[in-house]
């Protein structure tokens, strides 16, 4: 009987927590700060390596998905240059602006640097 009460309380608490989360403000999965910090890490821990690779892949995914729609390469830029230019522009943003969704920030930077004609 005790286990049943504990299980019921746990289920109720879990459901209550998920309802509260569902009504909260949307938080981006990756914001500008995480993208910038993750790609700029210089330590050699397994976590740092994983974060660097994940954020590099994230930036590449955003660039690949939006290329030809939001911005155009036109053969002018190499992949490594995209990374360094995006990071350079992210570093110029105030901390408050970096709290925004990283995909939107990356897309805006690429659109400004490489507009479609």
C-alpha cells in the first residue's frame, strides 16, 4: 500500500510539473550564447569536444537549411569562413541579444553578409 501511495504522488507531481512547463515562455534549445561559447571552447575535456562538435554541426545545419532561401553563397564563401564570420558577428552583439534563438541570429548574419540577388 505504501508503494502505491508513493507512486501516485510521484505521477501527480510529474504531471503537474509538465503542465507548468507547457505554459512557460518558450526557451530556445540553442541560444546565441551557447553557440558562441560552445564553438569558442579551448579546453580539451570530452564535454568540451562534444559541445564544440555539436555547435559546429548546429551552425552548419542552419547554414545548409537556409542557403538559397534566406542567404545565397554564389560561390563566394568557404564553409570555414562562414563559421568565423558568424562567430565574429555574434561576438559583437550585446549579451541580451545573444539570448535569442541561435538559428535566427545565424540566419540574420548570413542574410546581411550574403544577400540573394
